[in-house]
């Protein structure tokens, strides 16, 4: 399982890590948040990006971080892709 977090460019901090099976699921999850009008990400999508932070082995409980967070997608691109901008 992979570990992801959304980075806030304005605050310069990562949000709470989330555990998901694939990049596709992580992107879909962010796309759903972008569609929620009351979410901070929906209000300011240009400020947020999703990163992969590492992996989690469910059998051993071991967390293995990446040396550097790996960029996945910008939230604003999910609005542009769906034509909702």
C-alpha cells in the first residue's frame, strides 16, 4: 500500500497522510475533494498538489518513506481535465 499526502503551497505543509493501493485511487480521491464546494482544496485548487510519501507493508506494519516526496498531480489540473473551470 502506498502513502500519499496533499501539499498546501501557501501554508508550505503536507496534510494528513492517506493510505491507498494505487496512484489512480489517490488521484480519484483528490478529484472527489476538488468537486466538494465546501472543501479548502475546491476553493483554492491552484494551491494544492498530491505527493506519494512512501509505502506501508500491511503484513509487517513497516513504513518505508521515499527519500523525497514524489509529485503525483496538481489539484487544479483535475478541474481543467473535467472542464469544470
